[in-house]
C-alpha cells in the first residue's frame, strides 16, 4: 500500500509518497518540499500562494492518477465537536457493527458505556440492554477546504481526499495507548501557534489553539537585543543551559506567558484534567531548554516530552509529519 501525504509545516509544505514498512515504520517512495510564508494568527499568511505550491509539489513527484491523498489539517483549521448518543433495547443484545454504525452516524466514538457502566474504548461483541457513546465529529474550516479545492491537480489526479487532524495523528503516534485510554492532554507546539488537545482513546475530544510559538520568542529576542530576525533565530537555536547570548530572561518570560495560556485553556475545558497526564510535542517550544520545567510549574503538573517512538528524536515538524504518514497508512 502506497500513501500520498500533504503536510503543512512551520516554514515549508511537503508532499510524501510512502509505503508501509515493518514495526510501525514506512518507506519513502517520493518526497518534495517547498517554502511558504506559514500560518499567522490562525490563517495562511498568503492564501494565494498555497494552490500554486501544492501544484508544483505534485508536478515534481510526477504522481500518477488514482489513489488517496491524505492531508494533515493544522489544528487552527480543525473543528471538533462531541455529542452524547444512546440506544436501548427490549432485552439483552449483542453489540454488532450495524448498532455501532447507527449510533455513531458518521462520527467516531471517544468511548462507550454499557448499561450505564464504566467507560470502555470498544463495545463490539459485548452484550447489553443499553449503549451510550460520546461521539466525536471532526470538521475542516471552509477557508482551508476552499484552498484545497483551488488545487486542480488534486481534484484531477486523486480519486479521494482524506483529512486528518494533526493533533490526533500526533497523539496516536507518540502517546502510549494506555495513557490515552485514561484521558490525557497533549500540548502541540508549532512555529506560530500552540494547541491544547484532550485525548480520549484514539480521539481528540477538545482542541484549542492560541497564537504563540517559536516565532514569537524569536521576535521577542529581536526587540530586546535589537537584532534582525536571522540573528535572533541563531541565538534562539543556540540557546541552552550555558545561555551564551544572554537571552534566558527573554525566553523564560515568553515560556511563562505560554504556560499561563495553557493553564487558562485547561481550566476552561475541565479542571479535572490537571490530575491527568500531560504531554508536549512538535519539536518547537517543547524542545527549548527549560520549557518542560516552566510549563510544569505553571500548571503544577508534570509534563512528558514526546519524541519519535522509533528513533527518540524530536526535530521540528519531522515527527509530526511522520505521525500523519503513519496515520494515512492505517
């Protein structure tokens, strides 16, 4: 099975053709990448450039007609809704595929309850008089869909398009299943924004994005140190415990601001989440020296850093792109 994946990174858009490998790996059959102006304040900085870039990527890979295109949807363009559904039966009944399909009605279950019991992840084959489900529906922002539909090569070449929420792909790829089944929070850090996602099983049941990321720290360094962006980026990339450029105060101030934002979102979603595990991923702010400690202090909760489960590395965008590719290969 070969999959084609379109991924929007912090500074580049990539198109990957991959084949499923062994032990959760994949083999790259084709790869192309081009720079773009990124996402700013929840929108593409330059909408008009996106269709042309995607067309060029498809042309470069010489993709043949047919197949499915999987698109990793950045969290700022994702809409997540959850609704409860319930069915009752005259007598005990074995839960089969038709009952599940009718109950979910196009959505996906975060969890089920049988006869009012404890939450379970899979109800197929069980016997019950009643079944409840928290049903998750994922939608894509119209402005994102409009851009994809402007890419005529996509509509002409691929027989279908599959949209995957980036945060969901990250969670299922990097967070252990038994932790997701208990409910956990994933903080996904990107170039210009950060997403707080609540994970239940294989689903994201809440997803809030705020406009703060690596680019904001670099801008802070520009202002405080009175240097240009490239110089500030170099200082940021070198930042570690030695702090040779004297930027610790600048970095920590922004990290504390981000920690407070994350805390406010978590408190608005559910105070009980504080008692659950917290993870961080993305390869951006999460990989900065001291970020885990600042976030942990702000929320009074322990954060665990996520990495590629195979190679234990965390380069910006790369592991997230891998997560979407693995999701596309099923």
